C-alpha cells in the first residue's frame, strides 16, 4: 500500500468532523454533500473486496427513491448480490475512520478478511442521473486507484444493470455479455420469443404508460426501444427533461401515497406503471371508469408471476419446489391468496432485499417481492439445467413448449436483483400470454386496506424486533399495547420496526376498512411515541 498516496488522496476527500454513517439495507444514503469521503473510501473497500474474493466487484452511486439532493453508494458482490453482511461492518468502520486512522483500519480489514494486497482488483462503476452522481463516481475512481485497482466505468446505468454486468463478468459470460448491448439483446430476445406464442390482444392492450420517476429508467428504456419491433408500444413519461428526480412521481411515491404520479395523464382502464429513481422497483396501477385509483403492488406482481410459473411447472412435471418470499409488509390478503387459493408455500423474512434473496435461493423456483415493488425470481442451477435439457430433448410437445417458455422466462428475469425493466417485460409477457387485462389481474384478490406511517424517536435502536419483524421485544410493554389495539378491529394486523434507511420508526397497520386501518396505525404510532421516546409533537390522526 502506498501510504503517501493514501494520505494525499484522503486529504482531498476529507471527512466532515463528527459525522457517523452506517452501511444499512441500502448501503450508505444521506445528503450528497456529506458523501465525498464515503464514496472515496468505498472505492478503497471495493478494491479490498475484489482482492479478497478474486473477482470483479461493483459499486453503484445512487440514492434510489430519495430526493434529488440525497445520494448514496452500495457495493455489489461477485454474482450480483448485495455486499456480504460481514463486509457491511468493514464498510461502516472505513467510512467513519478519522483520516489519520485510515491506513490502520485498512490494515485491520486486510488481516480480518485475509486480503492479499498483491492480488489484482477490478471494480465496475455505475451511477444514476442525480446532479451529484458524476462527481461522486470520480471520487470512487480516486479510491480505486490509490490501492492500485483497475476499473471500468459504465457511467449512467440502472442499479440492476450494474448488478447484471458484475454477474456476467464473474461467470465468464455464462450469464450474458457484460455490456449494455448484451443486456438489451438478452432481454429483448427472450421477451420476443415469449410473446410470439401469445394470440391475444387488440392494439389498446399493447399500450403501456411508464412513469420513470425522472430518473435513469427513462434513458435506459429509450436506449432499449430499438431492440423491440414497433408493435411493442411503451410510452415514457417523467423522463427527467422537465421535473426533478422522484418529485411527486416514481414507484415509492405511488405506493406510499396510493395515488397516481404527476406528469402522467391516465385514461380509464389504461395500464400504467412507475419505476423508482434507479429502476430497481416497479408498481402497476390504473384508474377505473368511476375514476377510482387501483394500485397493483409487489405482492400482486409476485402473485401474477407465481400463477404463471406454477402452471408451467405443472406442465413440465419435474417436481420442482416453488415458494414465494415476502416481508411483514405484504398485504394479508396476498399471503392468504398465495397459500389458500394458489397453494404455494409462503415465507416471511426481515425487510431488505438481501434477506428475501437469500431465502429464495433455497428453492428450485423462488419468487420474492417486497410490497413496494422490489423483487425477482431465482431458479436453482439444477432446475435451470433440467429446463434447458427438456427444451432440447423432450418429445412431448406440450411439455417441451412449457419448458421453452420457462427457459425464456429464465433469460428475461434478472436473477441478480429486482429490476424494473426486466420485471415490466415479464409482466407484459404474462399478461399478453394469458390474455389478461389490468383489471382482471387486479381482481385476483382485494388488498386489505392498510396504512404506513412513520414516527421520529430519540433513538430508533430502542426498538428491537423478532419473528421477521412482526413482534417487538423492546421497549417493554409496547408489544402488549399493540396486541390490545389490534384486537379492537377486524382482519387487523400491525407491527413496528426501525427503518434501515431513514431515522424513523415505521408503523404498518391493516384492517377491514380504510378508516380502521388508519385509526389502528394512528393508535400504534401514539404507543410508539409514548413508549419509545418520541420526538416533537405526538402524531396526529390521519
Ligand atoms: P426501510 O427504510 O428499512 O423500511 C426501505 C423499504 C425496504 C427496502 C429498503 C431499501 C419499506 C417499508 N421499506 O427500508 O423495503 O426497499 O428501503 O431501499 O418499503
Ligand atoms: Zn431503487
């Protein structure tokens, strides 16, 4: 390690005094002006990680659905997964080290993680469209170069595109080509193969309006358009040319406020969807003829995909095990529908994509989605190999055709991480193949009315949870209070947990009516406020 270079460059990326940040569920995320030293140091860490695992590592500069003024950074592990949890701690240590301690902390990480500094390192870099992202990604490069790492800067890409590139690179092209063209070609080819077999739909069925949150999704979808024939009719809205990123639009806005985004004029029964700021989340929605807004969230996306895959799996007759992975935020009626009507096992894990991804890896076919629209499907290697073999060798026409569809689904789905572009194409293909309208899809089950609230407390870490975050252990008395409140309402459920991305405690409640869900959420938020050290004025009724 060149100590002089490290000193010189870290002085160019000074840490503001007294600032402490944590590598959370979405990496580091805060105001962009506080992040320069963090991204420089994550450049250093990416090199160490690359040397430790002898593989290419990714680093993405984005703050997803946060306001434009924020930014963030996260590392991508060799197969496109989120950074390994043991390294999250190193990331936090490195980001918070004082400048004079930096070399010592690096040496400690090298010892603990058995990093051989003489090995080569390669880091792939990507960034979103925020005004601050370009400069921050330059600082990442400084960090990489100080430790003698090589890099490839992909510039503007969606988060899932970067995950894809890293996976392609580390699997020697088995997953695809590590280029944007490679990504567009792979997805568009699989999509076209799939919809070839659809007989349905007049022209109106083929239109889709997409709110791109004024972010990177708009740029990348425009780049992808030429890969599709003209009959694929996607209309890009909120493309970032007029309004601010994520402002009154995007998947998070639509999900949280349960209303349409600005900048998109919806006609009755028109199918619309929203991406988030880095295009790893997607939700669908429409307005009925009476003008009512209907949200189709991650749970209903998981349900549609599960129905489709279950039918195909029944046709190929291979006894593959399939499961759906959700979090506590999944609507109660989605869980009921999956378990009771579709008869698919459902597992509940802690919030955060890494937990869902990890659980989904246990099955031949693991469908995972957060209610907010982040999700994908994982196929085991054994299942994939068998499916591809059936495509080549199976004599029975029905079985072979089903295997072909599954093989195309495998190619269309970005298995590295939730991907709005890939998920959108999966959904559009399924709707076309099954001849379903957006209303028919929506009517699979009716969401239980629900409400998501947040409360500020002095220290959100006083809330400790168990049972996949569905029950609280501390502070004492809070769970008992929630139990009493929940009993007041029908079909009700409520839980609270500290956010991993914001300095708040989140409250979720559902019940038989919207009024009851709102009342329950409010009462639980008051209990949190009083028992967990609420800040400022007590929460007001909704
Ligand atoms: P937190 O802030 O920990 O609730 C939010 C989302 C997660 C996940 C992360 C990462 C909700 C309720 N929470 O986490 O599901 O997507 O952001 O972006 O939607
Ligand atoms: Zn995102």
